[in-house]
C-alpha cells in the first residue's frame, strides 16, 4: 500500500507500507496483557537485578518469595522471612530500604513496588490472612530474574 502526502497539491512525501507486516504486528499487540492497572511501578529485568543488588539479604529473600508466589505474600510469611513481630519492624527498616533502593534505581521519587489494601489489614492486628503484593510488569520482571538465577 502506498501513501502520499501532498501540501497545496504538491507531493511532499510518499510511503510504501507492508500491510502484511503491519497486520502481524497489530495481531501480536492484541495479546499483550494490559499493565496500566498495575499498582507496582513497572521495572525491567535489568532494573530488578540492580534493585536486588542494593537491598539486604532478607529483602532479597522476600522479593524472591513474592516472585515465586505469584506476587502475593501473607503477613506470617513476611514475619518468618524478616524475623520480625511488628509491622513497624518491616515498614521502618526493610520496606523503607526496598523503596529507597527502588526509587534510586528507577530515578522516580514516587515509585512503589510492594503494596497492600488497607482494608485487608484490620486494626485489631489479626493479620494472619493479610497480604502484600507486587504486580504488573514489575512482577513479570522479578519472576524472570528469579527464574534465571535458579538455572
């Protein structure tokens, strides 16, 4: 297929388009999962590797566990990994460290990786079923890096 751009009736540019190639690309794009609803900031595998190199070993174990469990972990699993009893032990030390490293790697002061729904964390601290999450492209990249490290 040929396109021609004319201005005031004068040909300015012409373009030959391979319709079959365009159709193939568009067909592939139709199957790319939407990540715009993700709450974790998107990351590439290279960025995940850098993040993992900048956080402490317990945080690496935590992010690895998130990757292996489809992007969600319950509070008791977090307590075991981090050897903690209280949310503040996670939030003020490990969570803060992960977030700082993430924001440095991405150069984005608003980036977030681990998130949770406040409604799932009741005030009575009965959190045995409460979860944290990583999703979207960040999870896909994290899973790819963790899988490649196990080979």
